[in-house]
């Protein structure tokens, strides 16, 4: 569990089951899909998949209830043992984890929920003896990932039905550990 105190509410990040991410994925990332039930990635149930959820303790009406967890889900991401092969990278296979389907509810943007998720994801990377967290970032999130220390690995490319993206990575090998 990771806890980050933010100006409005405390955000706590837990590992959650894949099914716990679907409502958030539907609301934030894939509203064009017919329902949360289809907001699934083929890797969701693979061995080693890690799903993280950011919760606030308050019973906010727009938060998402996840059975078995206190508070309301306000952000989530998934991590997969998937080497970056979209571009040539300077690290070896097995040194990276892929961050996918990260999002926060609009009501909590700027509260630190996204940063709390990245900090916990970095902890998961290090706990597995790895050095790099990489993602295919949406254009609207470029600034967020830059503030979190990610760098660009390629130019913009388009993903149909979703929009412009760039591959970005956070090299944790040289960063201080900050008790993440």
C-alpha cells in the first residue's frame, strides 16, 4: 500500500483485481465502448500482471466502489511484463515493465492521484529488480508524464479510435528511491 496526502483528500494506492479497473477504464479511457464489461485487455489475467487502484477514503458520489476495498476508486493502471519493442531501447529485455490503461477521474485531476499511482508503479518495478517503466502515452497526458520524469522515445503516432500517442519511459536506475 502507498499513501500520498494531497490537498483535498488522502489517496491510497492498492493492488486490485483486473475487474476492479473496468468501470474507470470505461469512464475515462474508453467511453466509446458499450459497457465496462468490455473494457478488458488481453493481458489482464496473465501471470505477473499487476493492477493498481487509487482510492480516497471519502464516500464521494462520483467515485467507483470496488468490492473488498474501503473508499472509492478514483484512478487506476495496469502493469505488464512486456518489453518495449515499439522503438529501439537502451535497456535489455526483462529490465522493464509496461504501464497501460492509466487514468484518473476528472474530478480528482490535480489532487495527486496520478502521481501516487506512478510512485506505486515505480515501487512495483523496483520490487521486481527492474529499472524501467514505459508506456504509450496519450497526447493529453504528455505533460503529466514529463512532470513524473518520463522521457520521449519516439515521435507521435496515432492509435485508431483513441488518438495521438508517444512512447515514453521512466528510467529508475539512476533516480533516488525516496522510499517508494
